[in-house]
């Protein structure tokens, strides 16, 4: 009798992918994902999905009993600033100024949400 292999869940696949990426000392070809069981087509799909998700505004997921709430932590402007901060093609001076702008915008957004500033 052959044992039936259980398919990995999406979360298990994502964890495996990120563990593999973390273990690589330098850039690597996509074909290396075969070592963790992803064919090139599937690997390409996962990489595109990861890039898309990483470019989106950050969220927070909170579970309260049986309910799950999703809260947007960044608006599009904050998301754009975060991308500029991480953009190594910009000078450190530009990135530093962008970080200052990010923090100012974040503080303003938090004040608005706390009701300390009238909308």
C-alpha cells in the first residue's frame, strides 16, 4: 500500500518559501525553489504574489473569540513613503527625509484616528 502524501496548506508553503529565502546567503535563481518542491511555474506565481503583497499597505489582524478583524495600518500615502524609504536607488539623505515624512504622517494619522484632530 502506498501512503498518500498530504498536500501542504498555503500557510505551510509560504512558511517553507520564506525559510528557504532566509537561508540563502546571496541572490539565487528561481529554479532553486525546486529544492523545496516548487516547480518553476509555481515558484514564479509565488514570487509574484509575494511581491504584490509586500507592495500593499500594511494591515493588522486581530482575533476576538470567533471573530477576526482586519485593520488597515497604512494608507496609500504611507505605503508609498515606506517603499521610498526602502528604495536603495535613492540617496541616504532622500531616504532619511522620507522617513521623517513617514513618521510625521503616521503621527498625524494616529491623532486623527484618536479624535485629537478634527477631520
